[in-house]
């Protein structure tokens, strides 16, 4: 009698799509906003918003391997970008808020970032380098009660009005443009698996984002900052 041999490889690709579909939908994410207020929602809600962001970016013309800069504090929207941008086939380029405007402008231009996602409370920092960079579109996350400038786009409005479904790109290692997105997908799987699946197997823990975005490895900047 023969038995089928099962290899040690995974049964599905280590991309973020199956991860988002398998995350604990009812586990709560607790995040501190820039105004020190507390925001709460679930992984299921975060997953839906991340997929909506991916659809918005693809509708904006994002192509595989394009860079999207983020000028944000470490909060729930930054987490959505961490998942949503790679799911759209792009690369999230988190900017260090502590750098001088000239240094940020050089880094942005060197990376050839196409889009920017920025907190409205950090617009004063963006204004210092605005004339030195060329973003095609700027998405402003509204935390204050101030209206979003007419030249830019409201992040929340875009997600609310989105009705399309993201087209998850095929990522192949022989495609040079897909190499960085592939690394982000793999890194995201590793970090989330360690933080969520390994530490909270009973799916009943609350998590809290603290501090500012990290400046080490791409995957460690957002997801790696969760604490139990």
C-alpha cells in the first residue's frame, strides 16, 4: 500500500493576500492617534480597509514595483498602508520623520517615489520639502478638524468612495520589478506570524501600537512595533 508523500513546502504562496484572509477577524487592534486619542477596530476591519487602499492605488495608476512614500506616525492607518501597498504590487517607503527636510527630499527623489500618504498633522513638514520633490498624488490622512487642502486628496474619502476590488498581481522571482514587493510580502508574513500566530494562538488578545515608525528592516517598521 502506497501513501502520497507530502513535501515540506507551504500549500499556498507566502503573499499577504492569504494572510489577510486568515487573520483573526474579531481580534481588536488598539492604536494611539496623533492627538493622543485611542482608536479601536478589528483585524477584519483593518483587512477590508487595506484591500480598499490597494484598489485605490491601482486605480491611481500604481504599477508593480512602484514606490509609495509614507510620512506618518505609527498608527492604524500606517498599518493599513503596510498591508495595502504591497497587496497592490507596490513598495511602501516609510520616511524617517526625524530627518531634515533636505535629507528627506533627497531620499524621496532617489527612491523615485510616485505617491505620498501623509498625516495632516505633519503637513508642516511636507511643506518644507514640497518644492524639492515631485509626487504625482498626495493622500492626506485627516486627524485634525482642518479641511484637506484642495491640491491634495482626502485618504478617508477615497477609501469610503471606493467600490472596486484590488487585482492582486502575480509575483514571480524571475521578474526584476517584483523582487522588492516579494520581499515585503515574505517579511510581512514572517513578522505577523511571529507577532500574532506565535504569541497569541488563542486569538483573544488585544494589541497596541506604540511609538513612532521604526527605521530598521522594512517589515520591522510597522508590524514589528506591536506589543502585547
